[in-house]
């Protein structure tokens, strides 16, 4: 029923009932309780006007694997009650074996509380603070007519606090908040031993409602109008009571606390509406934007702290969501901790080389608090700006202002007419090898370049490359001692001194030549390949190159029958001659004076999967500094492994070079690739270890009507006398009349040798995979 009122008529329903005092009135304990109740009700109304949240302090940090430190501070709960922690405390998240009562106090919990979790399982949890009432001390009393006889009672009613853990359903919150499968896959690692590097970032932004805020204006009259915030949904579902305030989110593993994140759930007191558009604009949105910024700063600060490896941090691996503007600390020449900008922004569209006035930094940062976060998976443009005044003043911590492209208008600074020397960026990004070309971008360099004094890691640059002008210095990185390390570029001229840090690495010399494989399966002689048994397949690998280098090896399985290729891969590892697991080997060209040079024995130890029938195994060599060099990045000839049969090795007295193919085909990853109905000539050079007579034969295995083989040279059956150590080439023409669909199809070239001094005939062979495009 609606109450109807006249103007200037008092409406007293729900008003604060204060005790009326007058001379002659009998004072009772009930009157004093009513007085306290009226005072509390007034305070609650002030608290509700302020709004729920953390007013100050109450920061939570991990103390050890099972407890946290909570700093002193003040909060307001949704009912308007103030919750003050007057001194820092340690909160144990796992109940000790024997609980000891607090002397002199009798505390009671908030009546709306759910049972608290005290022995957490793996997952994400919310740490909350709430009210707790109790009594302390005692006071004398006298018997009162009509009441039970009593001579004492509690002296004080005490309003205290307590803490609770609330388990979070992160998948449910993420789905309700519009997060995609990429984020859900990250969250799926929460309860595993191999948590995704982005896990903390994604959890935080689910709880900060970042995706909904970012999409708010895409459909302003649709879903956002009815969206309940992640923390609001917990209250709606009853997981949070009206007398609880979230303080921190933490994740729990089998060993205890993994990380603690305050700013993902901490909210400032606010009475602004929680529905659209107030939740996405105005004071409440600004508070959320500030919390996003502080959450990123806290997360990054832990990554670049004393135990961090900040020089190798890459943003896209650790963060999906970042604030639209941040002050990004850079590694300093005097040991300041930060990030290497070129490494940190790897794979992202970063536009640099500009500067902004110091007076524009804080206005832009404040404006960014109302701006949605940047999704690094969204392919947007980021811009970095140096602050000239900070550079000129020699600020203790070098930094750049990193902003989203849509805020660039706030960074625009009127043209700088000063003649101060400034470095704004270097290119290309990433590590810089000694001897590689680098461009230093900036303003007020002197032309020609040698009129500037430029040093890298203290080593002076003596020569400048074309492209050097007043805004760019182009030169090759000199030989910096003690590389790899972070080294300063210092430029000075009559207009001042400027400095920039880069990561300098040793020069990588790309060998000239190729890698050779010779099968060395002597350990497998007379062994039958059986299921669930372990075998080691070894190769003698030689670098027929001009310099030594380190190479990486991996097993490659193709054409598996019975089980997938992946089953073989999961059971295989690369080993050295002693059986130790390793995938990187140094290969030195043969040198009689160097006993460590020549072939290196590399093996693949594998356990045959149950249910497997057959597979082809190759040992692939990779040279990361030059990944496109086919002679240094190639696989061995595939070995046919058939369960229930023994392996037939190729005789090591004959070594085959990498194949070549004439126009009409290509060689990629050791495979011969043909265009349908386009013939191509395949050539294969063999080095003969001893003198004798040799004959060639080539055939496609398994046989197929789509492949035609023509003009083999030498022809099959023709015996050719050759001296030991000589080379001979075999060639043939292949054509595919249709697409090749069998991944196990190979060209098998067999070379039969008869020793010149007499002896048994032997056979060497090579298998070359066949593909069509």
C-alpha cells in the first residue's frame, strides 16, 4: 500500500528513534541500549551514503605458503558498517590442528556468513573482511527486581573484524563476462601443475569486468544494461554476504598460496549506481580504471623485482589485457630494474620515436582511467613516448609512456624548437648482435655522423652508414666486451648528451656448407622392434662447414600406422652417445689437429607405443640463427620402423649429400616437393668411402601409379669404377600426375658397392620424402 502525504507533514516511519530525556524519567539499561542503537543507525546511514569498499590500508601480501599479512586499514561494508583493523595481522588460511580461543573476548560472526573455507583446494579464492561482535571485560552489577540475580556482566561490547575465504568459479564468471575460449583455455590451467603465464592477468580482468567495459559502447542498450559485475554476482548468488568486503584474490596450489592479487577485487567506497551507464562512466568507472592500472603495476612490479628476469619479459606471453596508458619502467644503466622495451613489445604493433611534454603525462593518465583496457590479442596499435624533460633531468629510473592508439591525441606536444639532443628509440627491436646494423632515432644529431661522439658499452663508434642525418644515426654495433649484456648507447655533441640502453649479444657466424647424416644402427643389430620396448637409433652427424657452431636436433615421425605420429613423439627424446638427454650439440669441421672435431653421435631414444604398426623416423637438424638455410636445417633420410621386424641399416661406407632439384620442384624440410604434371630433375651426390664398382637404382616406395620415374643416370645395373674418396652424382626425372596423399611415400635411391680388392657386396641407401603442391 502506498503512503499518501501532505506537504509539511512529518513522516516518521523508519526514522531514527533517539531516547527522549526529561527530568524525573527512570533510566534503565534498555534506554542506554536504545541510545546506542540510534547512534549506530545514524552511523550506518553515513556508511551507506559513502558506499561499500576499502577506504584505506588493508593491503594483503603473501607471508608464506599458508598465511598472508594484512595491513591496518578501514573499510565500509554494504550495510554501512565501518570495519577497522587498527594493527597489522597475520591471517592463517589453514586452520591449525588445535584452535586456541582469544583470551578475554567472546566474538560472534556476522549473521549472514556462509561457512568459511579453512583448508583450501587448488583454485582461486576471495579473501574478505567482515564485522565480528563480542564482549570484553566485566563490570559489577546489583540485583534488580524481576530479573535474574547477577553480580557481574560484560563491561564492553566490542565491534571487531574477521576474515573468510570464498571459492571462486572462474569459468562461470568468465563466461558470464563474455570472455572467449582463449581466456577459458588459460583458466583451465588453474588447477594444474603447469599454469599458463597469462593466468594471473586473465583472472584479474575477469574480476575487473574488463571485457564488458571494453564492449559497452558496441551495444549500449543491450547486454551491459543488465550485466551484473563479477563481484556483484557473488553477492546475488549468496556467496558474499552484505557485511563482507573483498580484500584480495589468491590462487591455491597443492603447495599452498601461489600468488595474491589485491587490486583485482579491491574497490574504493562509492555510492554511485552499479548499472549502465554509471558502471562504465563517471566516478565508478574511473575507480575501476585506477584499479586496472594498479593491478598491472603490481603484477609487473613483481615480475621485475629483485628475483625477476626482466630483460627477457615479453608482454604478449604474460598479459592479454593491459591498461590503455602506463608508465613503463626501462632497465637503467645504474642497475635500475625494468624491461627491455624492444623485447617486451615483441610481436606487438608498437609505434615509437616520439616524445611528449611532462605536463601532459598526468592529464593523459587520468583520462585513460575511463578508457577500456587494451586486448593485446586484438592486433591494436600501441605507442611509446619519451618525456624529454625527464631525459634531460637524468631521471633516476628511465621510462616511456605506453598508450593505446586511441589516446594519442592527448600526447601531442607542440613542435619542440629547442636544440637539445634527444634519443627517442632504436631500431630494429630486440637483441642486437655485434656487427649488426642499428639505427638510433632522435633529434639534433650533428651531420656528418662523426661529429657526434657515440659509444656502445664504452666502445666508440668510428664509422657511420648511409641514412645518417640529424634525426638518425646508422652504424654497426661495435665489439662490446662481456657480451651478452645490456649496454648503454651514449651520444654527445655540442647540443648535449643522450643515453639509451640496448641488449647486445655475441656475433653469430653462419657456417658455409651443409650437415651430413650417416646411420649408425650397429647397436640394433639382430634386434626385433617390439611394442613397449625401448630402442636407441643413432646417427653420425658431420658438419661439412667452414666454422664450428651449435645445432639443435629433434626426432620427426611421419606416416605412422596403428597409432598417431604424436604417440611416437611423446615417447622419444634426443640423447648423446652416453645416453644423457640433450638436444643441442656443437659440431666442428673435421680438423686432424683437433681430436674433438668431426662426426658427433646423436641418438633418438624411443619406446615403441602399444598398438603401433610402423612409422618413419628422421633426425632433424636445426640452426636457429639461420632457420631458412636448407643445408643447415635438414632431416636425415627417414628410417622405416616396422613392429615385429628388424631395422635394415644403410652401410656407412657411402655418404649422401643433401638432394637438389631443378626448376619445377623444391626441397623443403628434407622433402622433394613437386607441382602436379610438372617434371623435375632430382640430383643426389654420393661420397664413396673406398674404391670399388658401384651401381645405382631408384624407385618410389610404396609403389604408386601417380609417380613416373624417367632417365635415371647412371642407368640401373651399370657398374661404375670409382676410387675411394671420390664423389659421384645420380640423377633422375620424376613427375606426379595427381596429388600425393600418402605422407609415407618416398623416393628410395640404393647404391650397391663391390670392394675393389674383393669382398662382400654392400648396400647404402637414402629415402627422400615425396610431396605435391
